[in-house]
C-alpha cells in the first residue's frame, strides 16, 4: 500500500513536470542569447528537452497502466528515472546563461528542486521495490 501511494505521488509529480515543461522551456529559450544558426547548442537543448518530456509523459502513462502489475514496475520506474534525469541539463544551462546576463534564476532553481525531489522519490520507491522483491 505504501508503494502504491508513492507511485501515485511519482505520477502526480510527473504530470506537474510535464504540464509545466513547455512554458518553462519556452521562457528559458527566450532568455537565451539570439543565435542565427540552425544547429546551435540552444536549439539542441530546447528540442532535446521537449523530446525527453514527451518520453517522460509516455513512460508516465505506461507507469499508470502498470501500477497494479508487480512484474513490470521496476523496469518502467527505471525508464521514468532515465527520462527525468535527461531534463536536468536545461535548467542548469538556462540558469547559467540567465545569471551571466544579470537576469533572475529563481525559476531555474525551482525547476531543479522539483526535478531533484521527484528523482529522490523515484529512488526511494525503487529501493523499496528492490527490498520487497528480495524478500519475496
């Protein structure tokens, strides 16, 4: 029961992150310095973050459907952890560029705390799942 509650918290955090991702990334992209190149680091960071967000939402849906199946929980939780960790470089890069140009970095720090909180929750849940599988 405790594992199901923590899995539901993970799903709720992932929904929050997925819904807030698009406006956050677009505002971060607008704060970045303008570049006329098509293949710039900023473009790869923005679209890579969008792709990681899409895969995070897809694995979140799969996690929602496999919530009752004990067999696939660990594998899906690993993939959610992976796609969530792919979202970390954008707030760091955006915060560095914003701070360097004298803008506020509170949003970037908040995004990092939300991502880290969800990673911590996934890590503790995965550890509990590993303990339960070893005990059974």
